[in-house]
């Protein structure tokens, strides 16, 4: 419905187009049954290909998440979820609905994952084990605090078939910026959440972390993705918007905003970069790892 489409645009606009004062929602009952499958893979390439294969078979899991080895180790040490620490990557695949539907979908996913090279597959026996499997994923961010003072969570989206390629690219960036990165992805959506680990008390680490994050976003664009998936743009990704969208496209974005907010009172200066900002970003070059004018504040 046009009205619902407009409401979605307004609510998803990061406060740029309107102030929402009331929303009517519908309560959906819990599914009768939910089961989680934990699948291990010897390589990140195999795990990434398995995600694409599941979706290609017309299977739409209730949840489909990927964690790399380092993230798996961190989460396992934090919650003891029973993860396979020998795996290069693991997938969490959930099915929910009527019991018969769940059993059929679990069998189909098991077949696809086995054909995709899964080295180990375990299906939750009961609700307690299902929640245990998910506890590591749901605590991935706080678990990272056990190995690093700070982390920067990135958010981009890429074609699912490019998941492994992006993981390998991030490994190269780790060496380039001399910073660690743990990865957890909403694999079913191709939505990436690399966590760059750094110490905010070290200005040089913070600088390298920002450069690392920007390169992840731009690498996502190169494989056919976008610079955001669910965390929005705000001010952190303004420079990356300059890379993704042309001046004509940004002008259209601004025209939509002016139609709703002609006086630019709502969340000004966010999400849509100015022409001047993009021109400045295009001229910035990093030489020997040093940003120009390092003493200037960057937003």
C-alpha cells in the first residue's frame, strides 16, 4: 500500500524526513517449533558458497549467520556455546514454523550444507540447546571486549556469493593496517559486521581503524554491494556515500529531503554528503600511512 511504503521511508530515514509520533503494529505469535543447525566448514570459501547454495535452492531460513574462526573462538570462550573451534567458519541456520515444515526444511538444509562441504553438522535437540547455539552469536559484540579495549562495528551489504571474497580481502587489510578484525555476518542477507579491534587511547590506532573501516566499505562497493545494510549512514559513512553515489543521485536525495523538510530542520548535515565534502574526500590521499592535516578533527 502506498501509505505503508511512505511510512517505511519516513521511519527509515534516520530522522531526516519526519518525526514519527505514533505507529500501529501487529503482534505475531511465536512459531510452534524452532530448531537451529550448526554447520562447520574447513574454509571460509566453502562457508560462503554454502550460504549462496541454501538461498539458490529456494530455502529461506528464519536465521542464517556466519562467524569466522576468530569470532567463534572469542564467542566460545565467553558463553561456551559448543562451537567447533577447528572450523575456519561456522554457519547458524534456523528453521521455524509447524513441526512438519521445520523437519522438512532442516532435512533440505542438511542436504545442501553437506553437498557444500560441511565438515560437521549438529541440529539442536531441544529449545535449551537451540538457545545455547545462538548465545554465542548474540553475545559476539560483548565477547569481543574480552580481547580488545575497543572495537568499531562496520555495516555493509554485498551479494551473498561474494562473502568469502570479502572475508579474504579483510584478512589482507588486517595486515595492511596492523589491526585485528573479527567477523560475524547476517549471511542470509549478505549483511557484514566486521568488528575492527583497536585501542581508542592510541590516536594512531584510531586513525588506522577509521581507514580500515572506510576500505571495507569501498571494497563492498567494488563487489557490487552497498555501504550500509541496517545501521544507517549518520556521519560516519558520509565519505563512503561520496564513493557510492554520483552527484546527480545525491541531488535527487536532497530534493526528496527538501520536499519534506524545506527549512532543513530535521537531522541536518547527516546521511547525504555535500558536494564540497565529496570534493574534499576525493582529494585526500594517504601517503606512507599518514593522513593529510592529521590534527584537524574528522567527523
